C-alpha cells in the first residue's frame, strides 16, 4: 500500500527559485496537511485542507501557497525560495478520530529541501 | 512558553530498562493527545493515542493528567529497536490543528 507519496525526496534550490512539492494519498482521506520540521523544533503546520476545495493557513504559511487539486492531491509551492525555507517537509492525511477531532496522521516520507 | 514542551534528552538506557517521558501542554481546551515515534530521517508514525483513563499497549503505557496538563509515556523492558525520537502531540482545541512537541530522543544500548 502506497499511503502518502511525496515528490521530490530531495531538492536543492537557489534563492529566488520556485518549486512545487507534490503529495498524493490513496486512503480516501478528506483532510491533508503540509508540515515543516526543523532541528530542535516540533513539526509546524504550514497549510491544511479539511476537504477537497478548501485550504487554510497553519502556523507558518508565509512564503508558501497550496493547491488541493482533488481529493487525492495536495501540493505546496514555494514562489521565491529563501534560505529560511531550508527544511524537511512532510505531507500528511487523516480522517476524523474520536468525537470528530483529528485522528491518526499518516505521513509521507518527507522532502528534504535546501535553499542556497 | 511553548505550547507543547518535552525534555529533548537524549535518554541513554540499557536494554531492559524502564524509561519515562513527560510532556506538558499549555492549552487547557486540548481534547486529543498522542504519542508519535520518529526514527532517524524517517516520517513520524503514531505510537498510541492517550485517553483520559490511561492506556496500555504491550510494553508502552500512556497517561494523561488534565488538571496538570501533563502527558506521560512509560516504556518497560526497553529494546534496541525502541531507539527513536518520541513526539508528544496535542490538538489545540480546534478540530484540525495538532501541535507537536520537539521530541525526546531515546537511545537504547546493549
């Protein structure tokens, strides 16, 4: 079972370049998320999509845009990359858990991005 | 104050030891609580949810103290394969936002 698939796994960019991280899930989940993980910090939510056609900002949305292309796919775009965006990016999906609160998150393997 | 705080460790323990991790959270409206495990350079995976009554899964026991806003994870009879970073995760009172602690690193040695 593929679960959540992210591409690319590794990318090196120069400051000012743009790129899109792709994410797809095959579990028919409604909710999808993009997180970034930096050393010594917890995962921080960039954007999320509660359902197809909706997106909302998380904790650290500046410098990013997202597209929920359909129920399966949720992409993250860096329009003008900056060194501060060097990080590991994780896509995740979920269904509601108990009492409608967020349930288990299923993560992709991560995308390691370096901005020079 | 961070919303979810964990001791970063590392905790270096011998095989067979019992080890406990603690986590505090700041939002009294939080309703769901989890422990995730993250191996080096891998994605996080759910270890267990934490329920008000406490819960156990084999060698792992999780407890929640709402009054003190405190979550714990106890690992008994540690195995080499338990070496990983353990992430405390709490929801922020809204449905679709989880707050992750920075993680506690565990290293189990022979």
